[in-house]
């Protein structure tokens, strides 16, 4: 039954109109909600070639709304790649580090798209629609490159059907402790019993959607995929109905501080084509026992030899704020003895602390280790702490 429902959904979305604006050399890409964001007075920025809202009423208020009630995010810039056919799982297994063969219909997993060196081409979500159909959600600025990379690997006796399908999707994320109660008013689907990292097909506001219990904020919530022409209807109706419960439109600024509090990696910061799975503390998404995949040999070698650096979280011990790229030294060492650099750093609005993540020597990542962050002319004290910084109550 699940498989047939998804077949209906994907047939519908495949032939939907596409209001997403295609890029030119002088034009940013726009999601189907671009006009809606501007009507709400959003501050718009260039984010990976997309014209996206960074904030509406303010980063802090949007961050706190998500932690205390609910936030609604337009994440339609994210990319979607579909893999179909009898060999679909073989291709997914070849190019990703997690074990997609263990997924069941209606289940998703976080994974890595890796280079031969075991470093990241991208991180992604893998959704199993059926044994012959997988939906990959990838980062916005990487979508075309990811598609080309996967297509290059599709020639090695795999030959799955591959589609760069991002233009056919809008995606909204509703996140926060009240997200379930708000979204339930718009669907007859049994989303309350949906497990984390599982998804189903159901109508939202009368529109066929893929509803996944996933998110990038550290809160409970859902990510909803649907045809772009329905974007303004769903967006506006959710905001209107959820407003009295505290639902707020949120921009990418709050999305970034929320994921940092939750200790989640961001491509281009904590992970990129110079960082391996082990270095990024993401061993849980790497299944060496699943068989061969791109990067496996390099990762086996590195695990045997040990990593020299590793990702760690830190808290500032003063009011100074660590920012991305600031140098990190071990306490007691000279300022020019750089041990690493901040990958992400910011005030944490809910925790009311200044926090960050950085790569540090592997023998210096124990909680309580004292480090210093080079902030202008200061060597600001900080301390290694466990991550995630924030973990919601169950």
C-alpha cells in the first residue's frame, strides 16, 4: 500500500508546473516563496546562488520561537536527486557511507557522499521510497555537482535511472515543540506516530506531500516536500493557523544558530572535501561492514593509523565571540602555534553562551581541555565541552 501511494505522489509531482526561476549569469535562483518572503519584510541575501531570507523579525526572536513554540522555514533551495530502477540501491550504496540496504520503505538516513579519500563531496539524507526508488536530499549549492558526481559513478556496472529533480520540489520545515500540533490540523496522515527519520505520504492543506520527521534544528518537527505551485498556499495557511500558538517564519540565520546549538555539521564549515568521516566525529554514518563504497579503503587506512585532528565543541570563557575561521591554540602555547581554526562560532541565543566548533589535535579534544581563540589582538580563553550543546527534552 505504501509503495502504491508513493507511486501516485511521484506521478503527480513529476508533471506539475515549475515556478522556480532558473538561474542566469546575473540572476539569483528564487524559490516559489520569494515574493511571500518579501511581503513579510524578510532580509534577503545571496545564499549559495539563491535569493533567500536570512531573517524576518530578527535572528534571536526566530531562534527562540523555534525552541519554545515552532518555526517555519523555506528550505526549497535544497536539492533533490532521484535514483530509480532495479539497481538503485547498488548505486546509493556505492556513493554513500551509510548502509542504505538496511532501510525499509518510508525510512530515511543521514549519510555522506564521499570522495576516494574518504572526505565529503556533500552530506545528504537518503529516503527509501521503495526497493527501486530512492530520494536524496542534498545541499543547495552542491546539487548540480553532486548529481554529476553520482552520474559518473553510475557507469560502473550499476546503471540506475538518475534524475536531478530539485526544480520539481518545494520544501518547508516546521520545527519546534508545537510543530506536531500545528501540522496535525492540516493533514489526515498519522504523523503523531511517525518515528524520527521516517516519512509517509499524506495531504497537507489538501496538497499531496511527502512528510518526513526530520529536521536541522535539534527540535522535533517535519520536513515537507511537494510541488512548487502549492508553496504560497501551504506557507500562508500554516503561518495563519499557527500564529496564535507562536509559529514564526524563520530565516537561514536562525536555522544556522539552531543547528550549531544542536551540534550539527554544516557543509563548507565542519565538513568538506578536506575532512574525513572520522575527523568529523561522524563514525555513526560510516558502515565499513556493508561492503565496498567510494572512500572505504582510505577510511580503513585512516582508522588503523589514527586521526591527527578531530572536530570538537567549545564554550567561550569570556564575553568575546568566536567567529568562523578564527585561529585556535592550546592554552599556554604561543599565539602563532595554531592548532586549528573555528569552523562555526556564534552566540547561542537559547543557551545564552558563546559557543563554537573547531578542529583540534586528536589528543587535545577531551572535555575540560583549555584552548584559546585568536580574536583580533586577544587570545580569548575557551574550553572544550561535549556536544551537542543543546539537547531537547524527550
